[in-house]
């Protein structure tokens, strides 16, 4: 007799050993399968047989010389098998073989299988040392043909729910997943390293149209808005921005922008808009700035912080000289505040010689005056001034210009 092969059937799926100790490949060999694998055996002449797990099996090849091939067939579930090894012992025709074969090798006293318990308690449920796909917890709802409602494998793969019975998980404590990068604190607060979705496509805002990676936090039900909070240095939550579910207005409570702000609709602000950059605060194509609605004050400041021009209610206040080619104020009413006083109305008119003319002011002037470009000419503005006319005395041939003002 001679040991002709030793191998671990758990280390490889297949292998070979030679019948070199048998004359012309004829004789006997015993395969001591000390493992939980059942093996398929193929002889050199093509004959096939099996070597059951935990069994010593006898084989009598008929020749010729060659290689015997073994291959994994099936594995018995077992927690921590005592070993995994195969010995092959060859016998010549003249050798005496004691015993009767096959012989069961009692190494595994329990075989993994479905165990149904009812009305009992389990202190510990342990399933170690089995292949990754081994399922050790499973349940199916009566009448549900959609498969297992609960399935747990030894590799930690948990599947809950079917199409008919969705399943749910309720945790009283915190949740941690994705390597602790996505966590909750047990009080409804969520923390994550990032929220990102690839391939977001947007066409609603022309300036941001396109496909790119972006944060996608889309409500799953109708009529749901969003509120974004920050937390100040005292730990108090502060609203940073909100989106209403009806008009889809995006409201920012304190905006600091180092780039462009593009608005395709109305830009609302209930407090102060402060522009501190060196670039212009201007409209972009295709729109223009048409109005600033419901503002209590619109102020323009020099870099030092002093206000040079402000609009308050229905008054325009200018604290510095206006240097421009043309300063147009339309309308005959309103209050235009200058350095020390204010003008509510003004108008100009003209005529030739002595005449009573309409001054076009729309009210009785606070004062009126006239002038002529002719050398050494003189004109007199009459004292009689009504809400519509003034009287001017001048030479018959002189053409003059007049102006009326009301405080």
C-alpha cells in the first residue's frame, strides 16, 4: 500500500492525482474524504463515481495508467468543520485490505438545514464558517408568491419585503451606514458626507441649463417646499433659505455672492441688498432692471460708505453734486429734494414783447423770471401770477424766455 495523494478540496474546485503505484492502472485505492465536500471522481478510462463527504470510499480502477480527476460537487453546511483534507491510499492486487467500505467518518454530527421553531426562545443564533451565500434566517408570508419577506445570509446581506409585503425597519436609536458616512442621531437629524446625483439635466433656468453632477433632493409627494437652516455661534438654528411649494419662489435670507446673480423672474427682497464688490450691479441680457418693488429705501454709496443718492418713499435725495450730461425728471408733481430746499414743480415758457402767457406750471408759481439774449434789453415779470398765466413787459421786438418754479 502507498499514499499517492493528499489535498484540500476546499482550496481548489478541481484537481488530479496519478495511479503510478498501480500496475497498468489496475488495482484498488481508498479515498479518505475528511471534508464536508462531496467529490465527483473520473477514472483514466472515463468511468465516473462519487466520493461522499465524511466518507472513506473504495475504488477499483480497471486501467490504463493515467490521472484520476476530482471535482467539487456539493458542500454540507457546517459550523466550523474539524478539518478539510483528502488522503488517497493505493493497494496492489496482492495487498490485503481490512474492513468493509464505504465507511462513514463521523466528524460532523449536525448538518445545516431548515429548522422551524414555534413558541420558543433562542438565546444565541450562530452560523459560522459557511460559504457567503448561506441563508440562515428566512421567512415567507402565507399566500405571498413573491419570495422571502425576510432573508439574511452569513455574509451579512439582508433583504426585507416583497412586492405584496413591502416591509419596513423601525429603529429607536441612531442609524449608521456607508462606512459611517451616512448617520442619524436617533432624533430625526441626518448627517452625510455629501448628497450627490450624477447626470442631473435642467432646462428651467437658461443660465444653468445642461447635464452635470448635482445635489438632488426632490420631495416625493406633492405640495412640499424646502427650508435650509444654518446654525449660529450660539447653537441657534437660523433659516438660510426656503422654497415655497406653490410659486416655487426661492427666498434667501442673507446672500453674499462673489459672482453673478441671474434672475429669470422677479427678485424679491424684504431687507437690504448690499453690493460691496468692485463689479457693476446691473441687469443681464435679455432682461433689464425695470423696478424695485416695495423697497423702503434704495441707496447708492461711495466706497467709503457715504450715501450719495437715495430714494425714500416718493423723494429723491442727493447729498453730492450731480455731474452728468443730462438729469431728466419727468412729471409735474412729486418732491425733489436738493441741498437746502425742495422743488415740487417747474416749467419753462417763451414769448415776444409785452404779453400775458400760459406758464404751464399747473399751479401758482412761488416765483417766475424771464430773460432775453439781446444786448442792453430789459424785461419785467408782472406781479399778477395765477395758476395758469403770468404777465411779461418787454420791448415790442424782443423775444424772451421764462421759467416758473413752485416750492
